[in-house]
C-alpha cells in the first residue's frame, strides 16, 4: 500500500499571509507528482504535474517544488486570498502508470 | 481544460440492485481512467485503474466482482456497483488521463445512496 502523506490536515490563515504545505511520497518507482485544488461542490482541478527532481513550478501566487530523492514536494501560496480556500491534494504516479494515488489533502481556509 | 463528464451525479437505489456510473472524456482520448471513492471526511481512495481495451487493475481490498469496470473505448469507462448494499453508499468520482505524466481531469462525481 502506497503512503502519500500530506500535512497539515487543515490550516487557517489570515488574508495576506503566505503559507505552505507538504506532500511526502515513495521515492521508488516515481514517475510524476501532481497537485490539485478541490473546491467544495466542484471537481478537483490540476495545478501542477511535476516529473523532474528539483523541479519548481509557478502559477500566479502558487508555486511548488519537488524532491524525488527524498520523496517530498512543497506547495506555497503567497499572499493568501479568501478565494484560495479549498482542499489541496497531491497525487503520486508510478512508473507503470497504473495508479494515481492521492494524499489526504490539506484543507486551507483563508479568513478575510 | 479538458472536460470529463460523469453521470449520474446522484442516484438512490434499493438494496440488491445494480447501478452503472458512466465517465466520458468529451474532448480528448483517455488512455487511462481512474475510479475513486470518497468516504466521509476522508480523501479520495483509488479503487481501480483502467486502460482502454484491457482489464482494470484493482487496488487491494476492492472486490472486482462487486465493482465492475469496463473501459471499452478511449472516451468511455463505466463502473457498475453490483448487488448494492447500504455500505456501498458513498461518493464515487472518476478521472481521465491522456498521455502518462499529464494532468488528470475529473468528472463531477456521483453520490450513491443505497436504501
């Protein structure tokens, strides 16, 4: 059974604060690490798909880093806004391409 | 982004009946489709992975005879919950991926209630 762990489980921040979450995953048989944003009553939407060790991707105020050797990825949000409130999920994809296993998610709530 | 359509969005059925859930990729060819189940207050649990034209790969603990998955074409996968019981009541969601290493696109999910 694959362990994809995310921390913290939930996070409350004030508008304007910067924040980050962690995703840890198996370092063997790695193919890709995905980050998704899941708002209530909507489908999860992809933020990033990362494949290379040391990769760093950015989309607006959100960025992510990847360390495949030690098996972790960080997601950063700069200057959080209320509309950033959502559950952020990471997912591990293996070499065989026959699974996309999700972590438990980090639920972010940004207070105005 | 690409569109994945999942139907029905909500279904209530009697115990002992079977329910079929469809997942369609509308504007791309889905080489791989994933089926997930979400238990209350928990994250998405991978049930099975299906590749077009081949048998689904089920995760440990998921009964393949109870949760029948068919991926007959590059745009359609179905999950059939056979002989449903109240404990099968849950939120089921599919996702579809084109090329490996690209993002997965999710359906809207199906809320199944077995009474």
